[in-house]
């Protein structure tokens, strides 16, 4: 029943962003409900690999497809649960995996579009469907007859003569049912259902507030002079953004979802830098219609109550049980060991920046809105270059095709061919066929790279179709970034962070495209949350691999390669500002754990939310005024969705990543045999084998934290 996708719906509901201020849906007269038989979700797409027919999908199609999809799914579940024949793998597990196909189709497309290109109509549907989908999931996972069949197979799994992947499928289903409350009393089950429904609504409200306020809080600037330090292209983009808001003659600095904002590295006007940072940090916590304090407190309290009903001390204990970390103590041990080290590095960096301020005659103390600006100046001073020197060598299309795709071809033998005949949901979206080394079609890859008001912040990967031998499906995966789109006719020149993000997200895409499993439950990135970032982080290494970097880092006008001395400086700065970067990340991870290790009684009131946040950071030794958390609680969308008690995952995965980078270097780097080994032992296996077993199968040993400490300058 595409079971893992169903379990992940709540996460998708929370993370897919939205905006009531985005372009309106078509009016009722323009968009009449189509005839039921014309609904494109009622049958499988006839396009290659079941590619979504975006040109035929209208907003009015979603609700009927959700309703019919849920009804069909429940009918399929009832048929499985009410069989008179004793349960077997073939009459229970196989039909479970085959069920819910229509619901899977509409869910994948709808939530992908809510994240990438939302509008008022889609937001209304999302708000209506969130509790219904939660109830639908509960109706399946709390179906007593169905659970009895699964439990019978679980209890006898050693005697069924099944292969390892099939045995693991039984075990994972059984665990999911138990963790949903299948063993609870009838009264407790009803309370679980009520909690899940309320959480679905609250998570939707939280994410709506986050994106609505991002758009509403954009900083309006009256004069061009105040933008000194920005490039001509950035100033033109700010003017275009103002014009789009009806503010002709002014300039608009749009906010991203993180605490820090890119213009802070370039703007010379300190007062404007302060305005931008203060607007960013205040989101969701200063009263008004977008205030998220009450919403967040309710979410945390409900999660804590649900965890205790399930028999766990808190939500973190419940959530981490299925991750490679296993326990809150393991996560706490890592965070408390790294936090003070990172903060000490950040304090040393702050002293260097303060010295620069003082040397320039600045009569002020380094603040959060100063850090990026002076760090960039210090980078230029130490290494004799700044980001503006790099950007002409990082033109978007060239980085994609001669960097990201080139590295994948060299390592795995796969090839890419862009196609323009398939429909897309937005004019800026691009599509490529992906061919395997043996010449056979492998996947379809979708790239959606530009920011827009209808798109949530950040960067992510999703699968429109996942690979499965059982279903005969091939992967269709998409990458999404939020690169500012330049004025018409201007090239898209990237920052180094944006280049790194392109490689990172494509690592997720490779994980999805290389999937080679039988059951859809295990497909692609269906692995523990603290393992899923590992392959994507590994792929970042190729951005700076010399033969790859020289292949794509060429001047967009002259075609001249990046000078070797500039290339060397880029590589030399890999540890620069790592105290700041590590501290802001760890601070957010610590907040996540602090909230989710509370009992219901310990959750503070909305009015005390900010005080709790401040105390948690102080107690952990990372409360640095000049280094705010990467996300503050009230706009931390990760932890109201799929990364609750899981934001630590990035650095947990980075231990494995750093080890893997060392492995590649030791074994000769960018070679096909190395890529094939990584693909065969790990990337292709999805969740069909326990995650750390996959790592050991690839690496040949247990993970070692030393390469990570070396990389981040923490040793």
C-alpha cells in the first residue's frame, strides 16, 4: 500500500510550504470540475515511466482523486483483512504492497506541487485533506484484523522460507503497526487518532505561517544607495521584486527560511543589515497573524502525550527508536561533545572579526548582522578572493551539465539527455532522461532550481514515482533549489553554497534513481532519517574534486577555466568559518532535542517559548549572540515535520560521509569501480537492509569520527 509513503504524509504536510499571498487559483468559471472520467489521477499515466501529466492536472482534480483514492485503498485493505484463508506472504504482504496506487499517485503530485508551486486553492485542499489523510492512515494501522494477519506472519517468519528482503518487509510492517498503537487499548487508540488529526492540522498551520511570513516580512529599501555592496544583478533582482509587489522605484530584499540571509555578506549599510537580520529572527514570535508560538507548543505537547501513550518517555525516545542513533542519550552525547568545541572555534573567529572591525575604526561590538559581512572581508584578506570573484565561473547550466552530471557519468557511467516534450508544472522546470551505463533507460530527472513566492524555502528531493520490481516501476525524481532568478537575459551565476547544494541534492536523486529493490516499501531514500543525508553529503565531495571542478568552473563569458591560484584558494578555505557554521547548525539541533525530550507537563507556555529556547542554548554552551541558531523554534519547519527530534541527522550522517570521502581518496577517487561498489553495496539497496549493515558492507569497517573532526576543525 505504498506504506512508507503513507506514514510520511504528516511530514510532507508540515514541510511543504504555502502562501496565501501567491497567485490565485483560477476562478470557478474558468476552472469547472472536470468530468469524473477525465480526472488524470483515476488511471495510470501513459507517459514514459508514468510521468505525471502536468498539462492535464487542474486543482479541481485533487480532492476527487484523494477521496476516491482513499475509498479504493480502504476497500483493498478490508479485502485483505477479511480473508477467510490463513495469512500467507502472498495473500497478505504482496497485496498490501500493491494497494493504494491511486492515492499514492495523487499524494505524490499534490504534495510535490504544494511545496514547489502552491496557490490558494491547493492550500485550501491541503488544510481540508490533512486530518482526513491522518484518519485514513489510522484506519489502516489500527485495523485489528489486518494487524492480526501481519502479526501471525511476524511470529512465524523464520519458518516461511522467505528471502531476506521479504522477511524484513514483514518485520518493518509489524513494527509500523505497533508504533502506530496496534497493541493499545481501544480507549488509547481513540486518543491516538484524535492526537494525529490535531497534529496534522497544527503542522499545516505552522508551515503556512512560516511561508506567509517569509513573503510578508521581505525588507523594503527606499534607495539604491542603501544597497551598496550588492552586485548589479542583485540590485536589479531587488527592483524586480519590488515592482512585482507594486512598489515601483523601491527595492525588496526577500527572506529565505534560515536565520542568516545571503545579502548580509555583501551589504555595506550596517543599519540595513540589522533590519534584515532582526526581521528574520523575529519571524513567528512577535504577535500577529503569523505568530507560531502557540501552534508550536501545542504540537510539542501533543507529541509528548502520544509518546507516553505508546510507552516512551518522550517524543525523542519514540522517534529515535527507528533511527541508527536509537536513543536520545546517543544523540545528546554527540551534541554535547561537539557543541562546546564548535562554540570555542566560533569565539576565536569572532575575535578575528572584532579585530577587523576595530582596525577599521568601527565603534561597535560584533553582532549577528555583522558576521557574514566581516567574515567575507576576512576571507578576501586571508585568501585574496571573495565570492564575487567565484560567481562568473559558476553559471547554473554549466555547473549542472559539466559538473553534477559529469561527475555522475564518470563515477557511475550514467548519461543525461534533456527533453522538452514532457509537460511541466512551471515554465522554469527542466526534464532529463537518464540512461544507465549499459544503455538502458534508468530514470527521469526533474530540475526545479529557481526561487519564487509560491515555493517553500530550502532545497529538497522528492520522487514522483519510486522504483519497484514488484510494481514494475522506474524512478522519476526531482531536485528543488531556491536560486534567485536573474533578470531576463542575464546569466544565473551561483554562489559557492549554491554549487555545493546542487551536488548535495543530486546525491539524494542518485539514491532514488539507483534503487533496485523488489518492494516499494524499501525504494530509494526509504531509509532512517539519520542515514538519508549520508549519500547526499558524500556527493558534495565531487564539487571540489580537481578533475570535476576544472571541468565546470569556467568563465561564463570567455570560457576560460578558473585560474589555478583561485581554485587553490577555494580549496584552502574549506575550514574557514567552520566554527560559525557548525555552531549555528548544532544550536538548531540542540533546540530540536530540547523540545522533544520534554514530557507533556514540562512543555512551557507559548509566552515562555523564547525563554525556554534561550535557556536550552545557554545550558548547552552554544548561546552566542553573534551566532543565532540556523533556525529558531518559530520558523523551524524541519522539526514540525519529518525531522522532529531528527535535525541532528545531518552531522550524524556526516560521520559516515567523512569516512566515505576518505575511502574514495584511498581507493583512487573518481573511478568507475569505486562508483559501482558504492552503488551496488549501498545506493541501490534502499531500505531493504539495515542501514548500518549497508555502511559496513560498503566501507568494510565501523564508522570513525576522526575524519569528521578533522574536516570541521574540531580536533
